[in-house]
């Protein structure tokens, strides 16, 4: 049994089922907010940091962080814009075109996306003349979508917002939530909102990183304060059941290191596909509803940390220059947990113009434009956004042809 794996105190309370019984699975120490990128003028001010620990509820088997940062502190002003990723844009376009056809959406339909970001997904429905609405809590990101002509309101989603939208605009044929479900601490309120906003024969589609991939591939950097939950299908069935919703189809996706795409409807509105029973059986066979499944995760993370830190310090001792790519939330978790700062990494390159000129949370590494990889030609670049590895390696072809190498830190340390 690893040092991180132990009984929680009586203070644990599952945010889904309210059980007081939990087991601590991984302790990542005290961390800054992963998307709280600093400006140089912020360096003289205190930087908020919070404990980052993950526990599993032994009643419903939902993985969750133990300390919550108020969502308003996380999302009211946000620096993550989906449109800077070609992979995400392609993924969104493919999904939208599929849903338009599969659900026969047209001018009389209504599509709602929760956490719609800068409109990167809804623009595909708008182009097809399908009425749609984005619900985006970050006011600065919502404005970008609005400036593109995409109908967007800046609010947090829950039952109250759902009732407001249903009353003023009607109920939805299709509700989309890509990488938002894990961000909602009041998860029962969120699911109640889904149920209220959905038409009797409507469909909800949720995408999120899959907890089984996180555990089995040591994808610990998926854990940060914004991600309150890490889902398996086993943990979600009783949650949806409480709100008269049921999963009728499930798909596994490679994006973000392994994700699930769930299709839900009101209970009894759809025939359940075999994909649901097959995944539940697969999870049962792995032991997801037992403590043994989670043992060893902390130790695998420790070994991953040891391997990367030894490699980086060896390279520095040889006089090699090292930078990083991707000023991402997952990158913040990794850098802070591993203790990697300006003494090891010269800079972090990122495509987002909103991030350039800022500093990474906690570690205060300068964030620059990707052209600095060619201009400064570091010997090695640590790929913090390893979940978009193929896209980034292709974009940085010239850097690699000139001898630059990328270090991929997860799920195992590799040089490419």
C-alpha cells in the first residue's frame, strides 16, 4: 500500500451520493490554480494555492478531489480558448456534422452547449442554420463567441439556469457538454439542469476524460482544481438514475489521453445499446468498484516523476538547454508537483496569444510564442500538452529537423 492510499477522515463527503466513506488515492501537494497565468506585475503579490488530493468514494466509486475552489474563482475570467487547437477544431467539426445528420437537426431544432468556450463547436450548427445557444461562465470567453455572432449567455449551468433557458427559449433537442461535466462541484444540480432542459425525446451528449485511462496510464496531470471529478460509467449510472436519466450509448475516444462520450436521454426514451452493458462489464472485470483497482496509482506517479526529473537533471548537467511546450493546466500540475522551474526550463512556448507574455502558475516560467523554438533552438523541449502530441510534432517539423527533440512525459517518459 502506497503512502498516498489510506482511509479518509470523517470529513469526506461524496459530492454525488453524500457517502462519508472515501479512500485517498493520490496527494499532489499544495498547488496554484492551473489556469491562473500571472503577469510580471503579479510576482510581488501572494499567489493563491490549495491542496490537490484525489479520493474515491467507496459507496458509488466516484473519483473526486477533496478540496473545492469556488467555480467563480476558476472560470469568471479564463485564458483557455479551444480554437487554438487544430485537433479540437477538427474533433468538434466531425462531431457536429455527425449529430446534424444522426438527429435530423434543422431550422426547427434547438441545440444548447454548456461551457461553449469561444464558439468553436456551435459555429458548425450555426453554419447549418440550426438555432443554438452557448452557456459559457467565463465572461471574457463568452464575449469572443458573441463577437463571432454566436448566441451565448455568460452564466454557470445548473437547474436554475436550465429553468430560465427553458422558459425563455424552450427545451433542447440536443444538449452538448464537452469537458465540462468534471468541472461542476454541485454535480446533482448540474444533472438536474440537464434533465429539466431536455425535451422528452431529446439527447444529451457528454465528453470527458475517462478515469480508467487516467488510473491505468498514470495520467495524473489530468488532475487539477478545475477537474473536480474523474468519471467511470460505473460511478455515473446511479447519479443519472436519481435524475430520471439513463445512458443509452457510450463510445471510447482517444482524445485527451482517453475519453468517454456518453449519450443520454430521459428514462425509457431510448433503447439501450450493448455498448453500455459491455463497458459496465469491462469495468466490473477490472475491479473499478473495489479498492484494489486504485492501489499502486500513487506509486506509478512517483516512478514517472523520478524518471523525468532524473532525465532533465542529467541533460542540464551535460549543458543541454531545455524548454517546454504548452502552457496548459495539465502542464501546471506536472511542473508544480515535479518542482520544475526556471532553473530547468528556459521558457514555455504556446500558440495562444492570450497566454504569451504571462508566467506559468507557481513556477513562473515565461510563456512565449512557438516561433521561439526556432529562434532559440533549445536542445530539448518538454511536451506538457502530450495529449496533442501528433499535432504539435507536425507543427514543429522545422525545429525537429534542426536537431530539436521533444520529451513526452506521460504515460511514460520518451524522447521523440
